[in-house]
C-alpha cells in the first residue's frame, strides 16, 4: 500500500470503529468533560485511551504502525467522540497534522517520526501558522527562518497554537524568503520542530486563556536554532503543503460538528419530552418542537455533505469545494442545534450541570475556525461560481 492510498473502510468496519469509540467514551462521561472545562485542564487520560486504542493513528499507513485507513474512518471516530458529549479538540490534530510529514517529508523523516506518532510515544499536536497581525491572510505571516549553514534561525510570533504545551513536535509555517521577493504564496516553508529540545532555547510558550478549553498558546521564537533537516519538503513550497492538509482538517472538523449537533438535538428532544409546563410536555408545543426538527434536518443534510467530501478525499479526487461546503453546512447545523437546545432548556440551559452551555460555547467556535464562514463563502464565490475575487 502506498502512502497516498488508504484502505477503504467498508460499512461493517466503520460500524465496528464507531462501536469501539462509543465504548471508550463511556469511560469519559459528561462529568469528566465538565470538570476539565471548569479547571481549564487537558484531557490526558482521554488522549491516552484514544492512543492506546489506535484511534489517533488511524490515518498513518500500516507500514509505519498505523491503521492505514482513510478520512472516512477518521471522521467517524471524531463524530462519535462529540456525539458522546466529549470534545476531540485535544486530539484531532494528531490525525491530520502528520499528513504533511506523510505526503511531503523525506523517507528518513517518515521512518523516524511516523512510527512514534502511531504508537503514541510522541505527540504531534501543535500546528503553528496563525499570527497576530496576519489572521486569515496566511501569506502575510512574518515569522522568518533564515538559513545559516546546516541550521535555520527562527524569529517571530504565533498565536492560537493549541496543544503546544501537550505536544512533543510542532509543525511551523515560516517565511524563508521576503514577501516582496516572490509571489505572496511563495517563500513559505514548513518545519518540524522538536519542542522538547527547543523549549527554553529560543522557543517560549505562553498560555492564552480563552472561552474554550483548547489549551491554546502564543509561541515566541527568539533566534531559535533548528537543524536544517527539520525542513519538510522543498524550501519555499510550504504554503502548498499546508493547503493539502486543510481539506482534511475541514472535513474532520465538519464531522465533529455533526457529533455536537447529534448530542445537542438528543439533549433538546429528551428535555422537551420530559419537561412539563402548563400540564403538558413542552415538546408538544410547535414553537419548541419545530426548531428541534429543523435542526435535525439541517444535520442530516450536512452529514451527507461531510461524508461525500471524505469519500472524495479518500478516492484521491479533488475535493476543495466539497470540503469547504461540508464544513460550512456542518458548522451551521451544529450552531443551530446548540441555539435550539439552549432555548429549549430555557434558564436551565445556562446551568453548568446540564452541559448545554459548555457545548454552546464549543460549537460557536466553528463559525470562526479553522476557517471563517466568510472565507468559505469567498472561496465558493470565486473558485466555484467564478465570480470576481472579493479580497
């Protein structure tokens, strides 16, 4: 089997995977996630269990010790985690971030790192791309890696680099040529940095407290020396490399949104059937029932889009349109489900013990990241509908 040809997962295999995830997640009920959210703590036990079960290495080829399956299987795993009331944000980057190494790394890099990632001996959870002044305009980043003999010197700053404190390796996108010396999408390179060696030697991590418990950080590079063999692929081609992984990321985030929506819809339905006001269940009222039904219909449509995109990705077909649209539809479906669930619960929806407010906050993120809704619409407008570029 080649690096680019995953084994298709038949329906029986997918159901077996889903059953495995559901069984694992029963050991991590909503109370577990509620406590972590309250304390802003990392789900170490959950990540360890996912690793031990081989679920985080599902996309790594068998020759490197992974599952050798495709994105459809990975999507099913993440969907089930979220449908259980959990949150896979602490672990999902381990799945898709390694794809840059797999597709563009040297044979030596793949042989060195992929087996360790598959076994869980090391974690690749951090992806340092976003910068405070660049935002969604990735080509405007200024973090610079200057070649100096057999090493690079890195200077700059990243923000919203989640899980860096809980990762051994970090993928870094940095400039290796000034922006005015090349096309704006050229001159960017990808490096695989060993955080264990770099921390305190030019690499500084600063926790960034936020509305969500995603263990996110700012990262500062101050003359960080890294070996030249940290470079992934060709110098100057990094923007193209990370674009390869963005379709996978969007599809997998879409799957997480499906899981969130399923949990929220189930929670709203159950409460609507149990809660009685004016001597009748509130779910008997169309004003309560219809929004829940609409959220279910939206989620059903989004699921078709997400798994169509995943199937195209696994088949090696172009899927930029499908990946972007599926992430858009799934994020909107999960947000509609969250808003409906909160409204159904009324005041109790704001109570921590119901877990609705936590999921409400978690679900809102995906209108903004990993790509904003407006950028998806801009992509569809320009690249699908062939309208003038809007930015």
